[in-house]
C-alpha cells in the first residue's frame, strides 16, 4: 500500500484565485503567474511544479515548499473491454473515492464523485452502505477531472461531466459549484456548461439554490418510484422531501435553463418495475418536459435486490411510450469492472479492513432491512 500523504501542505486547487495572487505578490511575482500555473496544470498536464519550466526556478521551489499540486493519487485503475476506465483515488487522509472515464464516439465523459461515501442511504446503492464520511473539497473534485483527462491521448480532451459518482452532489453544492466554474472556464478545462449533468436524489431547497446559480447544467433527478409510499422505502430521504416538492423544484430549474429534466429510475425486480408503476410514473410526468432514464439494477454484493426481467423491462418501456413519455434504458458501461457507484471502494474497504470507520453492524442491519423490504415488495 502507498504511504499516507501525511505532511499535508495546502492543495493548489483548493486555493481561490485571490489567495494565490496575494501569495504570488508577497513573493514578488506578478498575478499573471497564476494563469501560467493553471495553464500548466489544465493544458500542459503538469503533475508537479518542477515541470513548469517557464516559471523562475526559485518560484517553482517556493510553490513546491508551500503547496501540493495534487492531493490525491491513483490507487488503482481498471479498464473495461468497452474502453471505460475506472480510477480508485486515494485521498490525503487515506479515504478512497472513485471516478470513471467513459469514451463514446466523439464524447469523453468524466463521471465524478462529490463525497466520500454517501449519506442518502438509497437501499440498493453501494456508495451509501457505510454512510457519508466527508465532503470532497473543490480541489479534490477538480483533481478527479485531471486524473481522468490525463488518461486520454494528448490530442483528446474531456467533453462531458456527469456528477453521478459517489455522494450526493447537492449536499456539497458549494464545492461542486466552484469546481464546475473552473472546469467550465476557458482557462480551466473549457468544458461547456451544457455538457455537465448533475444527478441528485432530490433535495428541493438545494435544487432551488442550484437554479439560482443560473448555469445551464443538465439536471437528472433520481426518482426510482412514482409515489411517496414506495419511494420512501427505496430512497429514505423521501420521507422528508416528498415527490411533489422535488418535481416543483425541478420545474423551476427547467423554467430557468429551458433544459429538459431527466428522471432516473432504477428498475428493481419485483419492487418498482410493474406496469402499474409505469402507468403511475407516466401520469406523474405527463405535461412535463421530461425524459426518463431507466437503469436496470446493477447487482451489489450483499444486497438482496435483483435486476428486472427482460420482459418487465420491455413492458415498462412500452407503457411509458404508450403514454407519450420520452424514455431510454441506460446502457451498461464498464460492466466487467465494478462500475456501479461505490463498488470498487467497497472491495478495497473489505480487503484492507478499511481506513475509515467501516461499520459491519450497520451493514448487516441494512442487508436485513433490505431483505425484508424486498420480501414485502413481492
Ligand atoms: N446521489 C446522486 C448520484 C448517485 S449515482 C443521486 O442520487 O442521483 C447516479 C445514479 O445511479 C442514481 O440514480 C443512483 O440511484 C443510481 N445507482 C446507484 N447504484 C445503482 C445500482 N447498483 N444499480 C443501478 N443504479 C444505481
């Protein structure tokens, strides 16, 4: 195992432009150097300050003495036969997060995490099995993009970001918004804001704040059920939010961005995949500029859920289409490399005994609860 990054210098990507330009001035350098450093990082693919050869040697040494250019490192990399690559990153404090590069025709999509673990507790999801450990910083979010981009050949660049990795993005909205501002800026990674998708469990107050940012990000809402009773069994936060407030907040975002909202719906065999639920979902979304993204459940070791049968999946799609709802079944990417959220990290935690409070009692409780829920659902 790699040694822990114990001597923790502040991370360059966690510093604001103001803080860095002040620092440069106090070291007798012009503010312009800040853009030069960023250029080396975002365009020049530098991995340390020493490589930034058009900066004075003394400045490079001072920077390296006071800042860490990268605060995360690649602990492992998996490559799927479909080209998808998944990175397990080790953070300065020993925690792990995952991020994925999905190459498709002309697109190069980065799927990134926003938290270590997840506090939302969706019953079928591996990321939340141990709860949330902490939020990621702006720099840790950006570093995922850089590690993924650095996997690409020099002539290629990242074209899309999907915030669908570990964690609930809107529970860490400040850091995410700052990171996306930089990723989408011309002197950052130059990714079009319209090519960013944020997937949320549906936190209405945070969704309204997202609307206020006034960015044309594409919103995806993890709905997973067409009524509150069923949704509360699958997505525990629903008891506090309810579907109605989520739809209203999504409508608000649509009215600001003019962008069609995607509703994600994980099909869990025997639980939420009947024609009745499809019809109810169609009624719920009727009249909205919505798109439904069906995700056949990706099996998670230790959880008693199963994917839908081919028949129920086809019927579900047909019911929605009959009602005029726009629907697609999500293609499985990286099926051979544990690409469902949190699966790779779980393996590491199991293998190493965990560097963070991995709680077997909590896991056992979740598995037993999930088992009874699945029984009640059939
Ligand atoms: N917290 C965010 C991001 C989660 S990951 C959210 O809730 O939207 C993106 C999507 O993958 C979510 O819709 C999530 O519910 C779904 N997902 C998580 N684990 C899954 C699994 N094992 N199989 C299928 N979809 C899964």
